[in-house]
C-alpha cells in the first residue's frame, strides 16, 4: 500500500473544483490543474465560491477555509503532477480527450502513482489502455456536489490491481465517503438508473406534457427527492448530461431511453448549459449561481386558477384508504362533504377510520377536540348516490377497475346538477374513459392524490383532451384551498410521477437480475449518491411489488417502449407471492422486523 499524501486533480469545473474541496477539507495537499490561466481562475473561483458559501452558512470556520485553501496549489499544465501519489481527472466527458490526458499523466507521474478517472459513463478500461500501467488505473466516481454527496463508486477494471483498489477504498474512508466497488459498465450503478429518468423528464418538457416547474415539483413532493429532474440536469450541466446519455446509449445496448432528447442537443448548442452558464432549464442569477430567478417561462401568480367555479360542497365516493384520506383533507379545509359508500357497514368503518386519524392529530396537538368534532360534523354519511344531486364537485375513489368507474360516472351524469366538476382519483386508468361515460366530458378531470392523502402535498391535476379550462382551473383552485400543490399534466399513463418513477424501479430490478450489484449496494448508491430518501428496493417493498408490476405493465402497454418491459424477476417475485412488506417478504425478508 502506498501512502497517499499529495493528490492531483485535473480539470476544475463542476466536479473537479468540488473534488479539490473534498481532498483539502480532509487534510490532503492538492495540486489543482487546469488547461489555461483563464480556466484556472474560473476553477479557483468555483472553489472559493463554494467554501465562502460554507462559511456563510456556518458549516465551515473562516480559519478552516483559509487552511483548506492553503493546501491547494493551483497550476496550469499536467507537468505540475510529477510528485503526486494519486491523481484524478475531471475533464469533459470525451474519450479521446481523457485518453490523451492519461497518456500524458503516464509520462509525467511517478510509476507508483495511481491514476483515476471521474468519468460517469466512459469505459475505464479503454481509458486505462492509453497508459503503460493499466493495472494502476481505476474509476473513482464522485457525485455532484462532491463535498455533500457521501457516495463514491469505485470502478475496478479486469486489470486493476487489488492493492490499487484497497488503497482507493482506504482513501475514500479517509475522505468520509462510502464506497461501492463495481465492475466497468456504462453508467455504473447510479447513472445507469438515473439518466433514463432524467432524459424522460426532458422529453416531457419537449412534448409540452407538463411545465418544468410542475415536473420538478411532482418529483420532489410525490417522491421526496431533493431536487426535480430538470433542476438536477442544470446542476449536472447539460453538456455533460448529453455526453453521458450519448455514451450510455452507445455502450449500454442502444436503449432508446438513453438516446439524448433532441431538446438537449439544441440547448447545448445554444450555450444553455445549466447553472454553470447561468441558464439551462431555469435561469440563474449569474453563471455558477444556484439562485433561480424568474424568466419568461415563469408562470404568473394566480393565472392557473382564472375562471375557476365556486365549490363549497363535495361528494366523495368510495370507502378505501384513499377515500378516507381525501374526506379528511376536504373536511379539514372547511368543505362540506357527502360520503357515499356501498353499504351502512362500510360507512360506519369509514367514519371510524376518519375518527382514528383525527384523534391521532388531537393526540399530537395538531387539532383541538372542538376542531375534530366540527370536522366530523361536516361529513354526511350516505349509501345513496342520489344524495350527490346538490354537491358542487364529486371525487371518485372507488376500486381501480375501468368498468366500475365508467358505470359510476354514467350514474353521476344522471344525478349531479350541471356545472359540477367530476373528478377521478385513478392512478393508472385513462381519465378520458371516465369522461366519455358521461354526456359532459368537459367537466371531468383527474385528481391524483398520493397516499397518505393528508400528508402528501402533491396532487396531479389531469386534463383530458375534452376537459375545459374552467374545470381544470376549478380543480387547481380546490387544490390550493386544500393546501395541496396541484401540478398539471395530460392524460397519459402514469401521469408525471409514476411515469418517471416506475421505469427507474424496474431498471433497478433488471440491474439486480443481471448480478451487476447487490440490492444493498443499489439502495446505497441512490440514497448516498443522489440523496433519495429510500433506495429502489426499499421503496418497492413499501409500494408492493404487485402494484409496481401493474403500473409498469400499463406503461409498457401504452408506450410500447421496449425498455419499459417489466423485469422478469419482478414478475417471478409477484407470482411467488413475495409482494413486499405487506406479505412479509419482497426483495427483503420483513418477518421478525
Ligand atoms: N457534472 C456532474 O454532475 C458529474 C458527476 C460525476 C462525474 N462527472 C464527470 O466528471 C467529469 C467532468 O465533468 P464536469 O461536469 O465537471 O465538466 P465541466 O465542463 O464542468 O469541467 C471540465 C473542466 O475540465 C477542464 N479541462 C478541459 N480540458 C482540460 C485539460 N486538457 N487539462 C486540464 N483541464 C481541462 C475545463 O477547462 C473545465 O474546467 C466528466 O467525466 C463527467 O462525466 C460529472
């Protein structure tokens, strides 16, 4: 094992500057190299900008910042790296450039030095053969922002020496990082799972399926992600993202989902590279700033609810988990609710479930007993749809079967007064089918709540090609009153969240099936590399493997995208009854926990 005391970083852009900071914060001396004086100044500014922000936020003492910066020796040209023990390259994602740099590093660095690449998608093996020491070449893939994200993917090629892997793993531990060591495959773990999703989100913007704000809000609020996909694209850099996708497409079996969306190429050509150039999907205060400012695409306040109709009374049909949550949400927001179920027993159970939930709020001090009683008094319990003849809006949350929903909408059409908004909470069926079961398709809209409805802020407001703008505006205004964040999208399978989430989960299953990495490593990679609240296998066990399979099948059937075909392993687990937590076993064993 060589002692690693002095390290080199080549390229001080988005990643390189962050990597310099990680090393210097942990007491290593760093030689930081750029291609020209101008680029060096920009690299230095990246580093001082980030450390100054850390000081301003109280996360770093001013004297520690000064000590950190004193450990960095800024230089132009690779010649400055003759004495380093370890060097990592973070130049743009082009194979020929990286090979050229490695050939040069091989010449200037001492023979025992380890040469590492931070590539996200290129073959580490192909980079290594540009040197005379491929056994000392390794992939060390940091995540953006490098000082924050805990994960490092260590990529061992077929020729990387075991001692080099051991030295790099020890280095990661010294940096306070968690490493996963894996083989050389396009996108490794995290990017292989992330980039199909990011590209799909770009395609949604391109198709005007939903706005950038709505797509990002949907993934933050619906999945608890730290940032939405388009904000993340801006952080990664659109040029880098383009190169990663392009390489993954070519190296990873020509999966069309990795073929970069045409919009990306156009934005890169136009110089819209994301935060680093001050403009990407969003506009930033200045180049390199994380602060978003309004631009011509920023929606003006209040315009989405213009033309909304007044809603005071609401009917909720159904008696399951979603109906219970939805009744709670509406009554808490002051609406009068008529609940309709298929029998007195069901109504009694529903009423009981609502009381239990409200009592929990009372115990937690979020509701007084008087407020609870007032809320309960706002509900009328009924088993007869005729009682909905006078409500202003109906929200349907019955079983996810099209024939049942269509029959219900046909009845509502007979019973409800004109102008009433008729909403379905379906998560996978076409809203237009419900709409066309009535004589008033313009009044029908999707209101996709998330479970548990009282806790989840997001509601997807789904317009069909027949939904009127006044109906959509009414639905959005109602979301506002409920304290929910309504996002608009069109009537396509999976709406925004499920269409972006489930293919990613399915890809994780395919990766496990291919024995590329373990379920634990994949879960770690997404949590520590991308800040996800749960790894894909943890989430699948919570959601239910049967639910995930059903949604994935719908997406595959509607879009006919070969990459969306359900993972055979997922099908087998469902057939075997391993449905996740609810069955005691899914990807993991939950009995005895
Ligand atoms: N952006 C991300 O989120 C991210 C995350 C992980 C890994 N990566 C990988 O990190 C690498 C760098 O990506 P980035 O986003 O930081 O790119 P970037 O465009 O922000 O920075 C690249 C830097 O390399 C410099 N450079 C170019 N040629 C050079 C040379 N011959 N010698 C020295 N410096 C040179 C450029 O001046 C620039 O400052 C890529 O391989 C990328 O795939 C990126």
